[in-house]
């Protein structure tokens, strides 16, 4: 049509020039303007209605409208009546739309709830295994991550956490459980805890977790890797400070290993790389424990991001994206309550700890003293303190109180001096530096006699993946801790700051 198409009507061009184009946003449209020569009460509104001629501006007088001619009062009443009708129609329309939206939202959310609950293997059995939580009271959720495909009925859990959530105080406790933790599974004897799901499904995982921790599980939530990736991508990625470079093709779930490498530093991880970060363990000597630290770090970053207003708007999309990949007993109310608590918590009110123990192939024997303390912290709803992951009987230690002997067992020239230099810079005392009897050590070892807390403090200063070993008389040293440098030593991987876990 073009910008001059309004001149097709006869005389319209002259009218535009005389009165101004109606498309000009600065001008009032002709039907909404009044001039001395055009005084209809409602021009264009209802052409069949009788129009009342108003007096010329020059002859208007001030005074009460009730004293004015009757025709003006009639005009006023008609305008008021029309305004009320329009306002009522608009308000009614808005209410109707809101009602429809609310009903549609309700059925939409109920369909999501049905999708998530419908994919659970046996909803009745799970409900029977769970302890019903009281409304608005703290509750425990068993969270499992697994590499299952839709339709799979038997599989082992890959990650396990117990989340204790207080909907009133908006605080969350996350207790990570190593998948190799030794437990007794009814009817199957001694097993790794991740086998409980394979043997008896979700109910087996629930019972094994309760037997290990003594905590009553109120809800169950399980997500596979596809759901995790979908959730992160729907959120637009997660910003996280990756503590060390990760290179783990076995943790990469992509078809061509395009997400196996993650540089250290603050960055935005998409779904594929976030999954690698959460699963990576093969490059670490302590494997599952380093992985659980990364998982806890990720959940804290996620909690902070969900708390942001910009992320809240994305949550409906996140829920829609992950619904087919979640198995849970939770109702719509339960999920909303949990989401609100996580949103309000942020990382400051999210406390994390790990069930630690001693590795004796093929199991991790849990430290019963430490586990009892962690459970007591949860039940008393107090934050896990800094000694919670340092082993039983651990005490807070300072670097200046720890002496370290360093021996080079790698064959890498100058490696022992590098380690000693790093430790001294962190205020550790290094009275002895030298070579080991043989250069056959594949991994760097941190050997301790009875002070595990001191060994972990040394480990936090060196590259991740160092192996903690209790001496048991097999190593000779007079210091608090012995470091034996292995062939995996890489000074470039030394953390800028110590890696700690609350």
C-alpha cells in the first residue's frame, strides 16, 4: 500500500493537510477531537443517537451542572452510564481470562505431576516405603541420579543424596552418600548401596538409605542424565567456578565426547558440560569423594541462580523440560513447596556434607562416628561445621601446626622442591625434603598416622586427585604428614585457593 495510500478516498488528502494525518501519534484522531465546528457528544460512537449542541466556548459560564439545561444533564448521565458499562465489561473480561488461565495452569501443572508420578515403577510400593511428612514440617527427600533409559526397569543409581528441607526457615541440608558405601540389603546380604535400587527398585534404595543413616525418608525423586541436561539448558546454563581443569571422557555422555574437557575458572556450563562436571571422577585418585564435592559445589551455584528473578521466569520451562525424565512420589503441592524452599535458600542457607569412610575393596566402610554426627546436625537443624567432612574425632587444624615431609617418588626433577615451596607458602612447616627409595609411584600420596584432618588440609593445597593413605606402620616419617610425589604431579594444576567443603 505505501505511506500515501490514505489518499485513495476522495478529499482525504486535503483533509490530512488541513487537520493533520491521523497516523501522527502526536495528534489526536479526528473522532476523538472537538473543534468549534464539530460539537457532537460522541462522534462516531453511535451515529443513530441524538446529538446535543454544546454552547460555543466564548459563551460558556461556570456554575453547577444541575442549574444547566436539562439536555446537558442527560448527556452527563449517558456518559457515566456508558463508562460504567465499559468498565464492567473490561473488568469482567479480565477476570474471565484470569480464571481461564488459572484453570489452564492448574490442569497443566496437574498433567506435569501425572507425567512425573506416572513414570514411577510402582507408586503404591514407594508410598508404602515412605514416611508421610506433616504439613509445613521439615521433610527428607532421597535424590537419585541414574543413567537409565525410558522403559528400563533395572539399573544402579549413580549418585545419591538425602536432602533435608525446612519449608518454614527455607534452609536445606544435602548429605552425599558414596555409591560404594557398604550396606546390608534385606534378602541380598552385604551390598554396595547403589545396588539396592537394582535389586529392589526405589523401595530398596529408600530402605537401604534409612538403614544407613537412621533418617526417615518422606519423599523420593529420581532423575536420569537426559533430564539433568534438559533442566540446565532450559535454565540457560549454570554459572559456576570450576575449581580445577576436568578431562574425563568417561564422564562425557555426548556421542562424540564433545563435552569431556572443562577449563578451570568461573564460566557458564551448558547441560552437556554440567553433566560431565557432576560425573567426573576417573581423573581423581579418591574418585567418588572429589566428584561429590563437585556435585555439592554445583548445587550451591544452582541455588544461587534459581534465587535470581531472571531465573524464576524460566522455571516453568525447566519443569516442562524435565517432567518426562523424573520419577517421584511428590504431589504438586510438595514440589511447589520444595521449589520455594530452594529458591529462598540460596547457597548461604544450603549446607553440604559427605558420608566418609575407609576404602577396603570393593566397599567404602562408613565412618560411623562421623555419620552419627552428621545425622545429629540434620535432626537438630544446625549447619554442618568445618570438621564434618574431616573424619571421626577430627579437630580444626591450622597449617602452621602441621609438619610435612616431602619425598620425590616420581622421577620428575625438582618435583619435591615444588611441593615444599607450595606448602611453605601456605604456612606449613617442611623440615625434610628428599627422594623416595624408588621412582615407581603413579599417584601422589598424602600419608598420615592418625591426624586425618591435617592430611586433608595438605590435600586441599595440592592438585586434586591426591590419595589419602593411613600409614599403619608401612611408611617411616616423624612429621605430621608425609607427601610422596607421584608421576601424576603437575604444578599447573595447583589450586589458586584451597578447596573446602562446608
